[in-house]
């Protein structure tokens, strides 16, 4: 029996997801993989693993560094430059973040995204502060420690929180967020109601962070905006004022995201190639 169009699309999507899963193997601890090791780790046949790696190499997402061994490829560097130069959120965020650098108390401003079950720093700004932070651009961080992460965590929907708790019970307990799901939700409730989170040395020693959520379309949390201070220079008496500044900055970012996502007035945007009207063929003379 032949496949239906829906079944074919599902099979294609599954195959693509498995191929992209090869990229998830590469990390700071394991930057180089052989095809055989990747096949074993992902449960693929050797032939399928070679095909996936070949296609990823063709796209520049992987490159061969030795016989049968591969690392991440140059296309990723090119895409990173494109993001740094032209990503609209970074351009808007840069302007907003600069306003949070005054007065100078050695603070660092962090703009972070929610990525799967991690927090990913996408932009960092300071006046030359020498703070040694674990949050660096592109480094995934856990969701359960620090103001930068908890500002996101506290605003996730209940279904997502349940999934996170089931998959990370030990990490949740270790972070002091409860030994049961109910305790976990109860610990997050006051953070959500307050609208901002303050943490003291939860991620790095001698550091105080204050963070707020960043919302996208439909008020879904997509990241966070935070300020990290050396603990001895944290302006505790001005905490409410700092939180208000961060919330205004986050609201400005969210509003700009909404404007950029909206379709242009008077139309629905440019049609996809398959939707554009085809030119009429002339009738034979």
C-alpha cells in the first residue's frame, strides 16, 4: 500500500529530526565525533549515520577533521556572524541594555533566551566590568538557579513545569525549589506574582542578580533580561527601582518584538513562491 501524503510528510519530518539530532551530540566536552560513535549513541545504522553526516557536511554544518571524525562546521560561524550583525532582537536589545549601565556599579547586563530546557545567553553588555560569570554567549545554563533563569521558569505554563519537574526532580530539589511538584509550583508562585527575581551567589560566588521575564507573542515567556552586580556594589535600597527599570526595558523589547512580528498594513505580507499568481499563458495566435 502506498503512503499517504500525511505519512510521507511525517516520515520526512522524523528523518530530518534524526539528522539534526546529530548536531546535538557536539558539546564543549565532546567537540569531535566519529560516525561510528554517533551511530551507536543515536541508535542509527552505520549507513544512515554516514548519510546524515554527509548531508550535514554538504550544508557546512559539520566538517571532517580526521579520517572518520567530524566537528561543527564553518556554516555555523557564518550564521553566528549573521545573528550578531543583523538579528533584530539584538539590535533592539542593545539599545535598551545600554540604558541599564548607568550609573556604573560594575554591573553586567544579560539578554537570554529560553532554549528547550535551558537558558542561553545571546547578548552581554558592560562598561568593561571584570565579573567572572558562568553566563557567556552561547553557553546553555540550567533553569533552576539564579535570577536570570528563575525569571523565565516562574512564568512557564503549568504543563511545561510538570514536564520539567518530572525530568529534573533531583536538580529542582538541589536548587531548593521543593521535593514534590506541589512544592515546586508553590516556590515559583511568589516570584511570578512579584514580577522579578533576585538571587545571591546562586550561580557564581560574590554576585547578585536581578532579572525579569521577556515575553513574546501571546504573553508567552521567551527569555529574560537581567542585571548582575558584584555583591559589594549591589544597590539593595534601590532594588524596587532597579526592578521597575528592568520591567520597562523588557516591556519595550516585547513591544518591538510584537511590531516586527505583525504583518504589514494593507496586506498579508509577501506570498510564498507557491502561493504567488502564475503568469497567464498567452493564447496561441
